[in-house]
C-alpha cells in the first residue's frame, strides 16, 4: 500500500518520463539534469531524504576475557547457584 505522497511522486515521475521520451533526442536535457529537476520537485513538495541509521557496534566481551574464557566464566556463574542450594 502506497501513501498519497508516494502515489503523487510516482505519477509525477511517470508523466515527466513520458514527456521526456517524446522529446527529440537532440532537445532532451541530460539524464543528470532530468534527475536533478525531479529531486528538486520532490523537495519542493515536502520530501526529505533521511539516511539510514548506522548499524550498532557488536557487544564487547566482558573486561579481560577473550575466546573460551568467556564461556568458562559464564558456566562458572551458572554453577555457583544461589546460597540456598539452587
């Protein structure tokens, strides 16, 4: 399902491409100019490009532990249990 804004942008681009295709090749704007004009039109109609969020860094291992030592530490914590013998 498309938003009204997306439908409006798609219709505008379709119309511009249709008109551009019907123009003589010698009279056509460059593809860069065509794209620039459309981006300007999108911005004038409220579109604002928001770049994707950066991916978070992977979690850091516990201080001082590396490799198999992390697993040994986790197993030791599980093995301790509560003071009531659980």
